[in-house]
């Protein structure tokens, strides 16, 4: 922490109403939002380019969207799952109990409407699924759940966040899918993380946001109990002071690319090797968490770290394979056998994958799922294996041919019956693996999302260890904790960073 008396030798200074630390999706959303609310804004980013982890994301964005979802049919598996909520007890849901009660009435009304052909969804269902998907217990017996107000804010404002991005020029596909670990068909395709970054960076520049690359925030400046700026360091080692007239927004991401910090805080996984690959940008090293903690910020959920089950076995890449949405995916191990409900939450999938030989498995799909995608580069690199028959595919993978062929035949029969007695996969999407050629993508778990971070409220104000907001300090994105609790649903990260990025920018601009 830098204080007014502790700056030492005077360094060059710049000032603006709002200073944003971090140029990923959350930081850019905050910068654009602050500028839209009349603030002058400086955004600093320690990398030589904008984007952060958002740049590496697939662009899956969850939101309840009645207009687009009216084209999604309801199937028996989803209907069965929907009815299961009617058996749940509100008294076991804490602050989420009243929301569950509302959801149960919505479901009854839907079932009694006489038309269950179109998908049901609601903000309440999204809220309850986020709660259940995040409720986890670590190795020490500590159980964490999401903060109700934060979860509710994310789920209720997600669609508006998409519309906001669209107002700035982002093209969102009208087709709704279910990304891996999302649990329900409400995933919007935004054209990839790069499209979001391009959209927001263009908006920021049009609004006059000053962007400083290769500039790393190192310490927050506090005067009379208020955060008034940040000490920063350029790539050449020179230092400068950035003063904020109204507020500082932390949007530096998590610590997925910091093995030592992962090892220090992890309490969820029995073992998390230092050399485990990560899907993250190498710049996701926890800087903002360290800075916030130094000025008294409370931290929440730091022991919970999410693994992406389906990453490249060697480098953690997410874009080196081919598969469909969650309902179409089939996972087999080196014995040629399925081993998990592929529609489950990401930590469930990762735990199951780690139990397989060499923690390696293969995502299987056919030409029907691949469609017209150009995967020639992946085939050349060996990231995807292609064969004209299932037998040939098994041979190329070096797995048990007889087991594999029988397993795919059995899986296809489950699609026909819409029932999976082995692993209880609830949704198949009516996709069999039956159209040659066939494809396999080798996958292994990798560190994906650090669930914990600084504690915030619904105005994105950073909360200190005494439960009070730290004046002048705001945060959004993976640097925060408390929304996703112990496990994040696939597609919820983009909803989180844009919703709370907008809130943080507005709050800082208004000095809330």
C-alpha cells in the first residue's frame, strides 16, 4: 500500500476520474461504462495487448432470453430435470429459499399450461442452478455457497448485458446452445472472446478512454482511508502514479497462471501439481488480489479452484479440438469406455477425468456434429484424430477396439431411449454418433478459473475485513469472489464480468 507520505521520490503522475486496472473483458466493460457515465478514464494493462483471459474464451454467455429461447424445444430429459426442482426443500436453500419457492410455482404454472413443447427458463432457474452448481465443500469440510444478492444480480442483468454489447456492435448468434457445464440451454454464442474484446476496445477508444499497455499496477494509493490511485510500473522499469478523482476499479483477473499462489490457497483438490497446465493467460497471476488485500480487502473462496476438464493435455489450450455442445459430447477413456455424465458440472467432469489412466480421455464426435468447420490445421497437428470407421478410430487412438465400438453402440441406444442408466446423462440432444467420418480429440484437465477473490457488494464496491466498503475501490471479474462459490457454471463467467464490469464502472464514475 502506498500512502501520501510513503511515495518517496516523486514520480510522474497522470490523473482521471476513474482508473481501471486490467484490460480484459471486465476492465474494458468498466472503462466503457464509466465513460458512458461521464467520467474521464485511464485503463492500464500489464500485457502488450488488451484481452486478458476473455481473449482466450470461447465466447459462451449465459442469459435467460425468452425471444431466442422460444426456438428451443423442450425434451423429455429436460422436463424430467425441471420437475426435480419441485421435490427440493426451500428450507435447505438459505437465502435462496424464497427464489426456489418462486421457481416451483413457475414450474407448476408451466406444467399446467397445457403446452410444454417450448423450453422453460427463468431468472429464478438460472439463479438456483448457479447456487447448486457452486455449492461445494473443500478438503477441510468448509462448505461455500454463492452470495444471493450477487448471484441474483448477475442472473437478472445478464440479458441486458448482452443487449449492451450488441448496442456497441457485437453480433450474437440467435441459436441457443448448452456449453460444457452450463446445465441448461441458455448459452449465447458471441463469436468468441476476441469479438467481445474488439467490441469493447473500440467503444472505449470512441469514448475517449486512455489505454496504457505494458503498465502494471503494483500498489494502491490510500489517503485518509480512501483509495485515490495506483502506483504503476512500465515495461522498462520506470514508475508512475495514476490518480483517480472518483474511483479505482480492479479488474486484474484471477491467479490461474500463478502455481505458487494456487498451491498456497488450494483447499478443494487433494493434489494440484505445480506443473499442471492452465487455460489462462500467463498474466493471470493474482496481482489485484494482492493489492486489495494490502489495503484491507476481505477475501472469499480462495481455496476453490476450477479445473477445465477438456483442455489440451500438454499446453492447456481450449481451441485445439472439435466437439459439439454439452448434450452431444461423448467422453471415453483409454479403455474405450465412458466414465461420466458428460452434461455434469465442470468440477464433476474434472474429478472423473483425473481418475482415468494418465488423466486422459477423448471427446468423440461424428461428421454431423463437426459440420462444415475447417479443422484441417488440427488434423495436421495431431490435435484431432479422424477415421472412416469407429474401429479405425480406436486403432489410431490406441484404445480397446471392441470396448469402444460396443460403447458407442450402447450410447446410441441411450439416445434412442433418452435414458442413460450408466451415468444418468439428462440431455442427449437427439445426437447419435453414427455419421462417418468420426473424430476424437484428446483432453485432460487444466487449471481454468480461480473461484476466490476480493469480496464485493452489488455495487461492485470492495468490502474490507470489517464488512464495510473501502471508499474509492471497486472490482469486477475473476479478481472477485462470492458469485460462483466453489464451482462456476460454463457460460457464467462472461455474464459475470460484463454485468459487474458495467456496475463497477458506473459506481466508480458516480462515486457510489
